C-alpha cells in the first residue's frame, strides 16, 4: 500500500513541476525605470553575465542599459551609446519637445547602425539574449533596441567535408550573418530574399529562408515556410534538427534534404531555383528540393572542363560497387559457383580451405571490423586518428588472414567496398549505402543472386516513390526528361546548359543564351 502512495506522490510532484512555466513579471515595458530593471533581474534570474547599467543622461534623466556580457561588442556600447548619451547629448530639447524626446535620442545621440523601439517586454528579453542592447528611460513605456552583437566566432576557413582541387576555398561558419554575407558576395541580385524566423522555445534560434524571388518556384517556397511554422520544439542546436522535422519521409534511409557547408554550392542551388535554409550556430546549410543525382555531383564538376565531367559516372559505378560487391561475392561463392571460371574457383577453394566460417559470417566480421576502425579514426584525436585507422586495418587484415579467420579474397572485397564508399561527394549518401550493404549481404546469403535482384527491384521502387518537397526524387531519370540529361549522369558543355531544371524552377527557366563563336571567315 505504501508503494502506491509513494508513486501517487511522485506523480503529483511531477505534474506540479510540469505546470511551473516561468513567466515574465510584466508583459509590456513600463514607464517606471525601477519596475523595468526589477522585471529584468527577476526574468533573467540574477545571472552574472547579465549586465544592467544604470546611468543619467546629462545628469538629469535616469536611464539604464541591459546586455549580455560576451554577446555584445563592448566597445560599441561604450563609445556609441553610453558615452554620447551621458556626456554629449544636449538635454535642452527635452524641455521643448518632451513627447518626441525618444525619437530625438535615436536620431541625434545613439550612433548605432540599427535602432528600433520595442514595447513588448518578452521580445525585449529575446533581443537582449540574442546580443542586442536594450535602453530604458524613465517615463517612457518603450525600450530602445540597439544592434550591438559582437560575439567571438570562427573565421571563414576551408571546407572540411566537401573538398575540391579547383574552386573557392571558403566555407560557412556558425554565425548566420556571416553566412548570409558570403551568399550576398556571390549573388549581387536585389531579388535575393532572406526571411528570418525564430524557432525553439528555449534556444530561440534564428532560421533564415534564402531564395531568389524571380527564379524560385513560389509553391516550393511556401511549402518551406509552412513546414517551418509547424515546428514546435524546445531547442534547435544544429541543422539536422530542422532537416529531420521537415523532410518528407523519415523512414527512408536516403536523404531528401541536401546539406552543405560550401557557399558556392548554395549559390548554385539558388540560381537553379532551389531554396536554402540557414540555421544560426551551425556551418551546414540545407537545400531543398534535393534529388538523387545531386548527391553524386561535386562542385568541381562545374569548375573543370566539361570533358572531365565524364568522371561523374565513376561515382554511380562506385555506388553499385559499395552496395553490391560483398553480396555478389557471397552469392557467387555460396550458390553460383558455376559462374566462376574454373581456375579462379580452384584458387578461391584453396584460399577458403580451413576457414571456419561461411562466407556471410566472414564478410560480416570484416565489415563490422572496418566500420569500427572508421568510427575510431573519426572520434580519436586528429593527430593519431588517421594513423590508427590505417595501421589498424593493415595489421588486423593481415593477422586475420594468417590466423585463418578470413580469406585473402574477402580482405580485397572489403577493401574495394570501403574505397568505393569514399568516392561519394555527399557523406549522407555514403551513410545510406553503408546501412543498405548489410541488408543485401543477408539477401545474398539467403537467396543468392535472386535475392539481390529482388532487393534491387524493391530499392528502385522505393527511390521512385520518394519525393522532396513535392519533386520526384529520381528526376530527371524517373520521370525521364531528355532535355535535362545534359546535367544528370554526364555534364555537357556549359554552352549547352541553357535552361534550368523544369520541375524545380517554373518561373524563369532560361539562364543563359548561347551565341556560337565566329569562325575565321566571319572575322575576315
């Protein structure tokens, strides 16, 4: 009986704690300076990093400024707000135009670039916690918000996940305004739109929708807005939070939203009619809609001559190699030995002589071991991570062969599979292949080549059923579009890439006009 009583008491305490939601002492900014300062201290919990400085304007008018230490540019607060308001502002106009004194203060005293009024107290708190400074003046029910954000942030550096030999060597940072400026530098178009909203009950994260008004499909843009508005969550700490909440199908192993840390990739996507989403606090931007072929396209494809664009087909071959090579080896050695040439079959039989495990278990041991080495190489310190992963793979592979646990051919198969997995420009697609590979290995060990064929058929059906913000995931392959094959499996010469993708950009489909060069006779 006592157990149930304790449980009911715990439930009552839990429900009481759940109902306790912190509220602001006041809803609107008060005319009383003391009431505003008291409300600030109560709302922010007397935190040590919250600076509330009370001062007088020309030794006559009581005022106070509130900001968060570490989020503001202290020099700007001292030179362009406190100094000019305390010593340089003439208060005689206060006596002549008392009603308009707040406007005169903003126009003549505060020399910060962005200044506006705010009457809502909760919004004022959000501005303070976002790095702005709030100024309260005795007798005025309005706070003056000055843009003084100036926290420390990482400098623009080279990309770490999408490296290229030829192309820009810059990547996004964790500051959303730095990221939007990088895009503005590349697209100097007045039609470039930046719509910023705040998501997250506790983090109040800035999320910006980037689009080009004259190119972007309005339906896709409105769909992005609607999905972001439906998000109701406590925190947004990385773009993966947004990606998982707005994607079309969460149960699919394939990504339907493209992420990148390269400004040139985002700029190219915007110019094609796509929509980009930037999240404050992360260097990875989201691009929608994302199609299957986008994950096999590298920025370098467009920076080299079109003749070398044929290399793109190697990525598709690497996709099938990373997905199917272990399963094909298991199926052929287990069920279809007649497909192997006689001499090769004799060599394989000799290598497997004494191996205690079937081909499936042998492949699983090697694949799982390699995945562990790969994860260890990522998590370990950078100075020793690569060395440990390389040496570990060599030592363990050689030791496993000498111990008779695996055959040398299996080591070769797993090595080719691992190398093929690194060919993809997109890390998300590589993760999808790593997961699906184990499923095909089980199908091959159970049904042989027939199981692999059924698995490929189901995979094709799944890919064709996917959509990314209303766009078919396999476009322009399925549904097939002959005109858009110029930039699908191959990259045709730039002079032939006249139009934008038809399904993505339906407003302005022409992106260039081709004028053939004059021949020698015309020049004469």
